[in-house]
């Protein structure tokens, strides 16, 4: 994996952690219900956008070229018989 690709993978992992925490706050923390309704709405929108962003990063990651898998590194069927 290229360094720039790894940064995307790392960014998605960090984003997912934050989005899960915000989802948990919205759904299960009683403090959320004490917030101003406008702030509640902003947090919900933020959470939705975070998950959309995560989906985009996931699609980008899925489109990364796959690394070669334990196949031959030489195009010759029998590289040890290659002419000098």
C-alpha cells in the first residue's frame, strides 16, 4: 500500500471512531436531550455527514489497486531457464 493510501485508511479509521462516539452520544447520552434543539439538529447533521464522508473514504479504499498476491515476480514460466 502506498503511503498516501495508508493515510486514507488511517483517516477513515479515525473518522469512524469519532462518528461512532457521536452516534453514541446522540442516541444514549441523556445530556444530548438537554441541549438546545438547534444544537441537537446540528449534531445530527454533523453525524450524518461524517458517515457519508466515511462511505466516500471506504469507496476510495475499495478502488485502490490490489497488491500482488504471492504470484511469480517473473513473467517467464520457468525463470531459471531464462537465456543469459
